[in-house]
C-alpha cells in the first residue's frame, strides 16, 4: 500500500471589471481592469491608477458603485465581500467636489464639500470652513422649485463667490485679532467674502419680498420638511451632483452658547434666517411685534454700515470674563428666590361675548395648572375651575400704549380647544403670568431655572414697545423704505406713509442699542413668538387602521 502527500494550489479565475475614471473625461470609454474576487478595493484602485498613466494626487478618490448607490470606502475589503461581479459599473471619482451653497443672508458660495460621508459630517466640514460653531444646529435642504419667466431668467444672474481654494486644518480654526479665521486672510477677495458673511446685508427690496414664495397654508409649511436631506446618507446617495445648489439653514432651534465674540458669522446668519421667517410669514406675529421687528431691522441696517468690526479679543481677558461669569452665576444661585406658586387677581373673559366683559377672580398658578376662585379667602377651598396648560397655545394680546395686557390661551379639551383670555393689571403682572403660561405649555413648572430670564425677556420686549416722548426722530418719511421691513400682508393693509410713523415710534426705543445687542434682541423676540420652533408634518393613516 502506497501513500503520499500532495499540495494543491487553486487560483481564482480572473475577470474584467469596468470602471469609469472621471479624470479621463465624460466621453472616454470605461477602463477594463483584470481582477480576481479576492482582490481588495485598494488594489483595484492601484491597478486603475497605473492604467490611466496620470501622475497626480489620487488620495481623495474613491470608488462609487452606481447600481447600488454605494461608496466603497473600505480599502481592505475584497470584491467578494462587497459582492461585486463582472456586471458592476464602478466609477473612480473624487470624494470632495464643488457645491453651490446658499446661506440665509442670500449669499451663494462655491466650496468643496464631501460627497462620500453622511450629510451630518459634510455640514461639519462646511461649518468648520465658515467658522460656524455648533454645526449640529444646521443641515442642508434643496431649494424650492420656482417657475420663472424667460425675462426673469435673463435679468437675474446669480452671483457666486468662489471658496474652493480655501483649505483648513483638521484642528480648531485659528483666528486673527479681528475674529477672522486665518484661512480667509489669504487674499482680499476671501476677506471681503468673510465680511459679507459676518455683517448683516441691507434690507431687501419690496419687489424681492413679494416675489419670494410664501406659505399660504399649513400644508405649504409641511412641504418644507420634504426638502431636508437625510443626515445619515451622503450627498451622492441622495442624487446631489457636482455644482448643484443646496441651502444651509438652521434646522434645530436650540442655539447653544451664542457668544458674539466667537460667533460673528453664526449670529448674522441666524438673524438673517429669522428676518426672512418674519418677512415671508413663516412665523405669525402681532401687528405691534411686526412694527418692532421692522424698527430693529431698520436700526441694524443703519448700524451695520457705520459700526466697525468686532473688537480684538484677548485670551487672558476671555478667561477672566469666564471666571467672573461663573462666579456671578454661583452667587445668583445661592441668593435667588424661586417662585413655586403665583397668585393674583386676574380678569378672565367669558366664552360668550356679553356686555359684562371681564370679571375679576383670584387666580393661583401651581405646577402647570391654573385655578381660579371667587376671592382670595376661598383659595383654600375647591376652585371654580382648574385648567392644565400643558400642550396649550399661548399668544399675547398686548397694547402698551392702550395699557392692555391680555394672554390668550387655547387649551386642549375633550370637546376640542377651549379659548380663554386673561387680563392683567400691569406690565409686571403680565410678564410673570405670561412667562408662567409659556413654561407650563412646555410642561415646565415655576421652579424651572428659565422662569426669571423669561420674565426679563418679556419685560424688555414691553419696554421696547413703550413710547419715549422725549426722544427726537431725526429721520424723515423719505429716509426709510417701510415695505422692505414688513411682510407683504402689511403692503396691502397700509400705505407707506401710515407705516413710517409707527416704525419710527418703535425705533425710538432701540435707537441706542449697539449692533450686537440689537441682533440678540431681534432673536430674543423671535424666539418668544408662539409659533417659534413649531414644525408641521403630513401624516397619513392606512385605510385599515381608520376602519378599526
């Protein structure tokens, strides 16, 4: 009986892989590369580069699988692991490509964006380039498709500022003494672009406002969310091509650590997005609030043209300011008095309009509920009615000139929404009750740390509406373009000569504000609107669930 040991060598069969190389031009035929299934992706790219005979830096290139809309970003994975066969159509293309990006202030930039990583990481790279802190607040969305006439297409040529040559380091951006990142100081053109991003632009022309698409229904507002890109998928996976135009917008309305010293671009772009939300009626506001928004816009536009760039910030002084701020917060926390119960005489208006109008009751606010009694002495007994404000809608009904301080509540109930009006006696009482109602609608109690700041915000808003008879108005009626400062609804309702004195009257109370304070005050009032941060979605239920 004979025995022997044999070694058997099995080699995998080679086959041709078709790869399109972008550097060879759109008319060039795909390259045929001989590969085996156990060849890793890095080896495939190496073979392709050798066959092109083009000497350049290929480190930014990667393979894109067209049929499966997938990037092949793991160089150690084999073709077999990716399940790639001879019928696959691959493309060797750069991961970073030029993209046109529209900012909230209307400026359009052309910059290098990552097409291979998730959109969330792409936004982080864009924000790092533009010196925008907290990129988690922003995202990308597709512009709304607007049908334009031939005359408009010929007349309107989009101005695009090219930033494709800017390069940043992976670490934190180094800034110059005026707050500008060093990579923007490479040329006078890039310096001019940065100043454009960090300084508010003049008010738009009334014709521009009227031509812009505005939501006319809740369905129109819900359509906005269908244009946001998926943050977990790449640009190329969502059909975005090189040189396409996208919009960079604040999507999540939680603005953390807004510091004017470091957030010149962020503060300006946030103001511009808020301004357009007011002008295009994305957020509803009262007539008095619109006049105040118009006055702040007018003031910000004037000061932006005359006020110099932000002062130099010294790191040592910044550390000292931070230490003093921490000490101040600690001392306030030790000495602060928290209001857990709020009680006053208020006047609710009955549901049916009668000649009696408002009637005075004793109201008590506890947790997220309000209760009212016939008198203060009966507050220890059962209330006439108790209303839970969690989830309700809170809207102001205020006229400082007329000494009218009312709160409008829409409280959800078993039979629908119940409308309740509360009338306060003075500004201080209104500020406290309005702050308590807003917190309660969000499920927060009077013990929340934001109660005091909410009261102060409301008081400062009322102070700006108060007329200052001692102030002199130097501007004439011709010095202000009123229709550029209010939404189109007021273009139809009032003439320009009717709006001008009302805007200038509100302007008296904000004329002394520095630019940064005016921007922050505008955002503060915007955030205090009832519809701020409210998003709408279209929900459809299947017929089977509705039948049940």
